[in-house]
C-alpha cells in the first residue's frame, strides 16, 4: 500500500493528462476528468501526509534497484505537506478554469498541459535523487511554457520567450552542477550525498557546486537578482495559469533550496547561511519596491511573489528549528494566499473591465462581496493578525531575533509594511474610489460567476482557518522542520541503518 501511495501523485496527473488529451474534442468531458484527477491527487496527497505523520518517511526504489543505484522516491513530512498543497491548488484552479474563457482554453490544450505541470511539480516534491529533480524541472518547464502561451498573443509570446530563456540557462547550470557533484561524490542519491558530502576531500570544489545549485534553484524561485523573468511573464498569462504558476512554480525552487541545503550541504552552514540571508533581504526589498511602483494588478501581484520568497529563505539562512518551521508555515500560507489573489484579480477584471487600477473603481458599491473576498488574502499577505500571514511572519521574525539577525528581522518588518501599502493601493483604486468614466463589467454568466467565486471562497476560508486555528498548522510545520534537520533518519530510511554510523563518523 505504501508503494501505491508513493507513485499515486505521479500516476494520477500522468493519467489525467493522457485522458484529457485523448478527449481533445470533448471539452465537457475534459473538464470533468480534469477536476476528478485533481480531486484524486488531493486525496492521495492527504493519505500520504497521514501515513508520514504516523509512520515516518516513506521510500520506494523504482525497478527494484537498491538505493543508491535506482530511482528513489522519498516522501517525508515536508514533501507530503507540499503535495497536499499542490492537490488543493489543483482542485481550486480546475474549478476556476471552468469560468470565463473556458472554451478558448479547452481548445488550446489547457487540461493536458495543466496536469503535465502538476506531474512535474509532484515529481520534484517526491524524488530522492538530484538528477531526477533536474528531470522534473524540465517536465515543469515544458508544460509551463505551453500554458504561458496558451492564448498565442504577442504579449504572451514575448513573456514566454523571456521565461524560457532564463529557465533554460538555470537548468543548464543545474545539469552542470549535477555532473560536477557526481564527479566529486560518485553518487546522485540525496541520502547518499548527505552521507558522503562531509567526507569529500576537496570541500572548496563542493562549495562551488553548491553555489551553482543555489543559482539554479534561485532562478527557479525568482530570488534576487534572478527574478526578471517572473514579472515579465506572469502578468501575460490567463488567470487560471497565473494562479497555478504563482502557487507552485517558484515554490519548487524554494523546496529544492530547503531540501538540498538542509540535507546535502548542512555541514557548511557557516558559509552559506550569511549568503542566503543577504539574498533573502535583497529579494524582499526588490520585490516589494517593484510592487509599490506599478499600477497593474497582475504586475503588483507578480512582484509580491518575489518579495515573499525572501521570507521563505530565512530557514536556510538561520538553520534553526524555529526558522525552518517558520519558512514551511510561510510557504503553506503563501501558496494559498497568492493563488487566491490571482483568482480574485480575474474576478476584479470581470467586474470592473480591466486590470489597470486607473480604469477601475466603485467595486465596493457594486461588488461588496468581492471586496471582502479580496481583503482576506490581501491583508494576510501583508501579515495582519489574526490571518495566516501574521503567524508565518511572526515565526520567521522571532527566529531572526533569537539568532540575533537584527537586520534580517528589520527588513522583514519593513517589507511587511510596504506590502500593506500595495494592498491598500489596490483597495483604494479598484474598490473605494468612484468608477471612472467608461468603466464597465465584462459579460459574465451565472455559471461562470459560480466557477470563479467558489474556489476564491474556499481558499479564503482556508486562510482564515490557518489564522484562527494556527496551532495544528504550526505543529505540522515544526514536525516537518524536525524531519528536515534529522538527517540520519532520512539517510537510514533510504539507505538502511548501516548508513547512520558512517554519517556520524564522517561528521566527527
């Protein structure tokens, strides 16, 4: 049963992508199968999370090749949490995609590409091998480019080319680093790398490889100064695509940084910690200033993806249990909130006729419910209590203060205030001021309105639940952080008990 659970997050989106491709000319059937596949993915991920919480790390060797020689799947508490969030986002976006513009997306191949993207994301969260992490990155890149240019507009093609160009450079650096890492260690299995990395004779060369990996993962996560592709591309995508991108793509890069630097390079924290802290602060500040300077909702939200990535890197910068737990809680919060804000942006465009703030206004009078649905994720993103963003920020700021990283804590606080400024700007322009002359709602059927608003309500409710009922989510984040820091347990689960003694001797 454990082996079935391990492969289910991969087989389900693969099968769903194939079925929706076969049913190319039957859009109604495509939507049903797409939603069904997303629901099954969420159910499988929840079962995996329950299994890891009760029984520890799940491992599987594909083709019955023993580790570290075969293709390993490894799911611990952190991986399982990320898979559950992936399933939740899949369901929300599958429902939302049935709203306005569904017919055009169906004809362009949205559903096969959507589940192809989910396959790549689930594979990245499940793999126990760094080369296969590269493979899953490539799967995501192919599917995400197809989704980005779905409408085939000049704006999308321009943004898509920038997106692919930088990501291809990033994956090339990733592949180069993988080759050098194998040359230094003789293995690519993450558990085996954690076992042998502290004993590598040429630690300088290993640190250089770690830098290459940080660049490759940082490009995927859109950290400073590797973020230009994101605001150039995300604002061109349709809202269902932008929402799933905002939720998952950069978080795969964050996941890779957390996974690799807490497992393989944890012995070199003194060198990488301050460097990651500088990157985190620069990412926070650059992103929030970009958001403050723009007056298009999509661009504002795109820059805020960048700024919030900095909070997620605090765990790797400090490498303390509270910091890592805070980063994990922040990832959970941000995936839900940021996807929801892009979904709300699509609803604002339908209700007001534009994404440009100058052309919007008066929505609080005509669409008060939409205003409330915007306020929940917007204020959570800014970190106002008692919403989920407050607890995530509180955890990472407290961890910074405990580690005496005063500048990191001050930067996080300042960026939170500037984030609130950007959200208030959207509120004032789109909802509070009078509607400008010529502003008009776009055509919107009752069914399209229901498909649009239903996932927004569910995700907003989830944000409120995390904020008002924080203890279990924080406990889950602490459990996941403890599993990340317990390298010997991970190595023993993948390679067997014999490996723990070898690791202990290498560290000494």
